[in-house]
C-alpha cells in the first residue's frame, strides 16, 4: 500500500509493506516466511510471542520507545556494551529494531504506515493507549487493514470489574491461585521460579495468532486475539481446579509431592537431590524392585496409588532410606534401564549443557549466537537460525529507507524527535 505523506516541505511516497522486504536477510526460511509482524510490546509475554514467530520465519520489526524496553536494564548480566541485559536478549533475538517516540505526531505517522503493511500486530500497552493515539483496532485498524491479526496482551482484560488494571507475573500467580498451591505445607506460598504466567500467555498468544491466520485463509479477514495473564494462570491450575470442582475441598500446598500421585517427589540421594515418578502400579513395582525392596509392591499399604496416598509419609521414609545410599548418576542409569521415570535435579547450567539438550539444538553456542535454540520443530520445514538481539534503534534507518524515506526525510524525523536518539 503506497501512501503519500509529507514532513515539513518534503513530500514522499511510503510503502508500508516494503519495510519488511528489506528487514530480514533470511526471508524464505521457516513455516511463517513472508509473514509481517509488528512487535509493539515490551517486557516478556509480547516479545516472546514475536520471537517465537520470528524463529519460524516471520519478519519481525520491534518498535521501542526512546527509553527502550525496560527489560534492557534488567541485569546483570549485560552484553559486552553494557546496553542490554541477558534477560532482554533472551526475548528479542531475530528481530529488526526501530526507535519511535509515539508521543510525537511524526512518530505516530511512521507507525501508521507500518501498521498498514503488517499481517500481525502484537501490543501490550495499558488498555486504551492505542485508541488514544488514533489506532483503535475495531474502529480504525480493522477498516484500514482488514486482514490484520491484532494480538492484545493485558493483565486482566479491558472490561469487567478489573478491566484495565496492570498485570505482572507474580501478581497473577498470587491472584490466580497458583501461588497458593506452590510451596511446602508449613511454609509460605511461593512464586514459581520462572515467570510462568507470562510464558504461558506467550504460548497462548502464538496459538491464537496462528488460529486467526488459519481462519483468515478462508474469510480473508483478520481479527482480535485477546490474551490476558489472568486467562493464562487460570489455565495452569490443573489438577487443582478439577479436584476442587469435584470434591469441594480447597487444594493445599504439598511441596514437591504430587497432590494425586505417589511416589512423585524429590528425595535426597548421596550426592544431590533426585526426583522419582512412579505414576502407576507397574512403575511402582519396577521402582521398588530396582531399589532392592520388591516386597513393598505387595504390601497392602502401598499396593495401589490410593493406598500409597493414604500412607505417603511412611512410604517416603522407606524409599528415602534406600535412595540416600545411592549416587544420582548411578541410580538414574539404573532406573532408566528399569523403565522408571527419574532424574537428578539438575542446575540450569547442567540442563543446558546436557548431551540430549545439545543434540536437540536447544542450546546453541556459535560465533554468531549463544543462547537457547528453537523448541518447536517441524518434520519438513526448517526453522530460522537465531541471530542476536540488536541495540535500540539499530535498524531504524534501514527500515525507514526501505519504506521510501530519504536520508533527508529521516534527518527531519530525528530532528523533530520522532526517532529519539536512534
């Protein structure tokens, strides 16, 4: 879509689609090759969504304010230039980056051209922000770009008793009940050690975008993908939610125990922590046989999962005594051979450098990129090799030039404050 516009005394032609054609050198690689994604989001859920689409070939342009995505400062550690944190780098690889001050008229004018050429927009502004800038999806963007898939990520949604309230991962873990079932019975509720609500919201957003794109194939029209952190955390409550629905009993914290399956917990081995799962009677028999106490499988106290649940503490003490005498690696190998699911409790570095992790391409360490790989793999279609996250505004000139802005036009935009310090 070509649009004539002007800045000062200069008139030029803008192609909102051209920016993407010049943005990514790897166009043609991946299931989403050619898909144009405008990432207006910050922090975690939105950026991770856009990064996942980029991993599979989408051409992603991330727009940042002059102050930058706040996660650039969430360190240490930082990159070698001290500009961006590892936290930011883990959510923004394989994107082109432009800096726009959307508080300015000219900054919003550039954004308008980008919006007209996009297939997908991802934003997580405070509810009403895009409408205040003149970019309300239902009344403006859907009319100007009917094929646009618009993904909005909020904390609680934009309506209802809590509509419009900001959302943060730990707040939603608390509000959504997740924190109440995480931790030990005699301890405080605990936040899950990763931003699980944001991460699951991101996965839901990717699914929602792909569903909308699939529907667009038939209807020719885009639609709103409405993602909230509240929806994300509530979706995580299995089996606690269904247990409460069935029994009326409020679920309680069980530490490393599973609320329904026994044994399914961490034990102390001779040289570290060790997790064991025996999710059915057959696996329990294999476990106790490997531990040298096969008679426990026929003990009336432990013969079924229901009986084991009633006698959980007694069983844990019996198993724990045998596991404490074993080394993690030796016990892991023996239980693997026996067909029992078990593992040492690895640290993050151990997990990332484990041979199977490396074999699956989940951790890459090359001259050009060191970080996590792509977790979703397709049988025929390759994924894009990740490239490092770039500095704030690194691609501003290239993207604007591809759209039709001359060097003089870009100087005018910068002088007027539309581009921040980029």
